[in-house]
C-alpha cells in the first residue's frame, strides 16, 4: 500500500514513517503543504495521511483541491483540532477519517487497514487518476490533462485492467484473460503493440504513459 504523509512536525513525521515502513507500507512524506499537494496530484497513493496546520497550504485546502480534481485516495486527517465541529468540517471537506492528536500508532494502523478494505468496494465506480491521466470506467474514456484520447476496445480494456491493479506486475496471460476472456488469444506481441499505439496517442498530447515493463515478468503502474 502506498501512503503519502503530510505532517509538519518532523519528529512525528519521522516516527510515523519508520513505523509504517516497518509494517510494509511504501511511504512518501513532506512537511510542507504546497509540496504535499503537488505530490498528491502527480502520484498515485492509496491513502493520504494529512495534518491540518501546515505551512504554505493548509490541510483543508489540500483536501478540497484534490477532491475537486477527482483524486479518490483515502484521506485520514491527523489534527490537534479534535472538537466535534473540527471533525465535521474535515469529513464534509472530503476526508474519510479523522484522528485527533495525541493518538496511538496501533489505532492509526487499524484505521489504515479499515480504509483500504472500504476502498476495495468503491474503486470500480470511481475515476482512476494516475499522474495527469484519468480513466473513467463508467464512460469508458481515457484522458490526459482533460483531453480525451481515442482508444480501440482492446486498448481501453488493457488500460482499465492495468489502472485498476496498480502496484502489481501483470503478466501477458493475466492481461489476455482480462481483455478477451482467454489466456492464449492475446499474445505478448499483440499486447505490446496495443501499448505502443496508446503511448503514441498520449505523446501527441505531450504525455508519457505511466506503464512500465518488468522484463520477463509483465507490466505495471506504480511501484513494484
């Protein structure tokens, strides 16, 4: 699970990063609000842990910005402002959970696990955003910086499968099964040809398709 930690207290940020890293999470962190907003909009994260009192851009502004742009990452607010009104404001702004300071690390861990379980139930109906690319499973569209990229049926299905299974290496057999319903009907060369065509279409708009090839294993988006 990939987590973005935006917290201006360096001792707390360092402690959380060490603890979550020890539990197997992949952690990016920053203590600056503007930098955190930029990271949230240019990378894929499963969960964002967000402080409210931040330099340059406050947590609520970050939260509203990413939600307005369609970012569906789960957000846990960490804040010393833990009155009922504060919690309500945070949740209404788009947070999925709110944890008042001080808190126990075990409780934060439990809330992270609970949020990801919830996310597995809702991801299919949500837009999937990776960097500046957006895939809409409802409308079956794919866009870069808001501009639609026209795809064939199989090109779209390949992207949908890869975008929906980020941080996993998917081999050609898995992709073929997902796209055409049979593990041997879509060869590795055919998949690569489809991806090459999509890359060219994205490049015409100035984009670089965020799909990587792990030689001998398969294709992936994110960290593997």
